[in-house]
């Protein structure tokens, strides 16, 4: 018989999360702010692990804190394979294998047991391991629960619940992704979107030629617009915008007037220098073009692209464009057409 141990109670035995950082550490963390989140959590983990070892000694249990996740699963759910244990506790298989070896040497686990279907080798608790689980339930767990409740009464926040919330939020969007977004927002504040002038003609051409040549081949329609932007875009009622970062042109986008009963403008010739990507420049350019079209009284904007340009397609969807099909195009590379309804 395997002794069932309540998950919340037994988990809190090792993962005592409501510990207050030593007062002499607080000044350092007040200075660093959120930058030292990882360091602070590691310090808290080290403190909890240190006290966990002492608690085992207090109850005369020969046990290493790092064994707990594996021990808990085996005590609550019975024999399991290394793979099953690793998947359930979120550890790597080599890590679980090493822990199983250590616990086997300590006499708490019996490895290479035959499962009921006689096809898989599994690990399970020995009689000594089961006895330790029983002793934990009868003594240590109740004492630990009482100690934690005391801490909760002395604190303004329930750290156990807060950790669960953090885990959920970081599962939805990792910290790296959140920092990446904030970096983009901060750096985008240094980006200026300015109207085209002749001093930016080389940048307009070179930025577009760079990305087109990287994926496709320059076509006749490209040369017309890039070599003669005034004649083919500006003089026809269109606009061109340039993104400046630290006063250097790093991005461009055009709003081309269309002679079409359905569409007023085409958003085209968007290009951002690789060295300036990740600063939200494409979005800022696209939004500027859309705002200009809306200010002119336009109702629909059209664009053409290629699905190989995944970041660009994602950007267009983010700006509100939707996929359409069936329109003629002068570009061989075009395999997706999109529109933005400004009146919705």
C-alpha cells in the first residue's frame, strides 16, 4: 500500500516559499530593484534548501531535499518509469535517473521493477521508503503546515499563491519575451518617422533592394518606383515615410495612390535595415502610412507580399490587414494579397 500524501501539504514541506529574506540582504535588493529577481529567488531557494536539510535532521530522516519531487510522486502514485517521473515533475530524464540511483543507494527506492504489463522497467519505493513517507505524514507535515500558516499570518501577501500566479503568467508569456517587448518599446521612442525628401532617395532604394535581392530578384516595377520615387509615387498623390534612428535612415515605407474603384492606396516598399530590426520600426512605419491614408479620407488600403516573409505577414495582420485573393499583380514574387478596411 502506498501512503497518499496531500499534494499541497507535502509539497509545502520542501518548497517553503513564504520565507523573509535576511534583513542585511534587503538593502542590496532595494538598490538593484527587479534586475536581481533571479538572484533573490536563488538566495531564497538556498535558504529554504538549507533549512529543509535541518528539518530532515530534526526528525531523524536521512534524506536530501533534491530527492523530494521524485519521492513524492512515487509515494503518492506508486511505481513509475523514469520518463513518466520526468514528465510529471518537469525534470530532465538524466536528472531523474541520477536521483533514482542516489535514492536506490540510500535504500529508499527499488529500481528495475517489472511493471504489470512486464514490458517496462519501473522504480518504486522500498519498505523503508514507504515507512519514511508514513512518518512524514504523521509528524513533519503537520508541523510544517502549522509553521507556514504562522508565516502567512505575519505577512501581507500569500507567497505560495503568488508563485502559482507567476508560474501561470510566465507559462503564457516567458520573461524573455516580456523583456524583448519592453526593449522594443523603449528603443522605438528614439525612432523618428519623417516625410521623404530627396536626401533619402539612396536610402529608399538601397533598403528595398537589400531585402528584395536577399529573397527574390529585382523586377521592372521595383526599378520604376525606387529609381524615380517622385515621378511614380509622390507626384501621383502618394507619400513616402522614412524612419530615422539616431538620425540615420533605417526604414522606409510608401503609400502609393491607386487608380482603382475599390482601393484608394497601396502600402508598398516597406523595408527595415537588419541592423535596426527589433525596434518596432516596421509597425511605426505601417501605422504612419495608415494614419496618412485615413487622414486623406481613404476607405481601403491594399498590399502585396510573399508568405516567405513571415515577420512581415505577421506585422500586416497586427496592423489590421486581412487576406484576399484574385487581383492581378505586376510582381512575380507576390503570392499573398491583403487589404485594410479603414471604415470598419
